[in-house]
C-alpha cells in the first residue's frame, strides 16, 4: 500500500528500554545500566524540572505554536534573530521537515557511510535517492562528499561530531567543504553533540551562517542539555530558509512542558559545565578500560564511544543484556564488529566495563 520509498525503509532501532530488560531479567529497573541512547547520565537539571512541573498546570491549553520564549532565549544565546530559528519535536523532526522542504523524488541526498541513521530514513521516506559516500577513518570523507554532489543533489547531511562513530572535523575542514558546495544545495550541519566540543579548532556552525546562506545548523536539547524525553530540537539558518521550514512543520510540534524546560535549562550553565566534565572523564574511563582489554575503539568527540569487539559483537551484546547492561549494536550502520556505548556516571561505566570483560570471555 505504501509508496516505494516507504516500503523500502528499515525502521529506526531505538535502545532497548530499561523496563523491558528489567521485566525479562526479573530485576528492579534501578539495577539496569542503560548506556544505549546517548542520554545525559546526570538526570535532569533542577531548573528544567521546576519549569516543567509548573508548565504542566497549562496542560489543557495548546502550546505557544511559535515558541516565543524559547526562540528568544536561543536568539540571545547565539546572537541570531528569532526569525532564523525553527523548533522541532527533537532535531529528528527538523531533519525530516528539511528533507520534505528541499528534496523530492527527483533529488539526490548525500550523506556519509556510518552517519546518523535518520538521514537515509528521511531521504527514503520522500522517495529521494540517498547517496552514501564511503567513510574515511570511520569519519566523513568531506572531499569525496563534495565530489558526490551532482546537479540532482538538493541536500547534504554532515554530522559533526558524527553518531555512531564520534568522529569530528575541524572548522577549517568544514569551511573548505562548504566552499565547494554549490549555493543551490542545502547543507545540514547536524551539531547534536556540539556542546561537548571544547577548543577553537572545532566549528561553531552558527558563526558560519553569514558566509553560507545554504547552511542549516541543527541542534538538540536531548544530549548535553539532558531533555531527551521532552523532544526539543531546533535549527538555525537564514531567515528565508527558516520561513520555509516553519511553513511545513506541524503548528504545535513542541509542547508546553518541553518549551518551558528547554527555556529554563538554557539558564542553567552550571548543568552544562558539569555535563561536559562528567562526559570527558567518562570518555577517558571507557577508553582506558578498552585499552586494558586490548580492544580497539574509535576516539570519540560525542557522549558515546564505538568499541570494536569483533565477530561476536551480537553475542557480546546479548551477554551484556544478561548482566543488566544495555548498549547499542551498530550492525545496522554497517559496523557489525562494533558496539556503541554511551558515557555514563563513573560507577555505570565501571559496571559496563566489568560486564564487558566477562562477556568477552563467555561470548567472545
Ligand atoms: N543527530 C544526531 C547526530 C544524533 O545522534 C541524534 C540523536 N540520536 C539526533 C540528531 C536526534 O536527536 P533528537 O531527535 O533527540 O534531537
């Protein structure tokens, strides 16, 4: 019944829910360690929680369809105009709206091998042709991606840092890439993990918007800001592009609680600082653990890390589940020898590493 592109879709595979595994193992959900969905292990910001609770009192009213307060806070934070912002029900929503606005059955959409799973999904759903460009050292081969652009290309997705590989490109590399892309092709710079990047060598997509009117920067409150359940993302672009996206997005795509929590968390700089610290320490802890076990891993700039466990990856994933630890297999990304683990709190990382050491002997 469905159109061709939709019939060919493989659905997005989310991480196994904690409650489901707890039921299967007969454990208390508190005993499960879930490091599968790149969530913030800190738990929510107190400021976001207080704002969300208060906003619940308005649950019988429609949300502010224009998200005025949140857009105002984002505009002030990033030094852009409110009419450059488009809000999304998570950045996935915005990625989909972008595909619907700028590509069609006649178009090609370019992305990298091992890039975020939603790019091929939104491409196929509109019947456009996805062009997956072979990766280089697990990351985007930006030169090859620029060369893959044809006169049919309408859209290019670049994740920086990328999920699930954690690879990143410098500002210089991204600018050199943008210089090569024709002005009639939209480039989406997906910066879902940008808050974890420290250092001037990494791009701030928003600072590039003046020079590249065909650029859309996508960001999210799901990761460093700790609001994954509430589904809030946004894009920043030229006003002309934002105007198009805002015509097509659903009128109330971000709900009142989400708007309030996101606006409040932007005031909680201490939460972001803590999230960065915990993440950097956790990445080191995991990398050291992998080195002790002599497991190769892809150095990561996100809040997760892909570790190479070999042909038994699926069995090791299952053995970890049996020990109450949920990680993410990435065979669906074409990485059947890797598992992706999100950075947790120190004791969660330790439990994962201990379970992995056992799983390697039992399953490996
Ligand atoms: N982009 C990338 C690269 C991601 O890894 C994710 C989350 N998995 C998203 C976008 C979407 O996040 P959300 O819809 O929660 O904003």
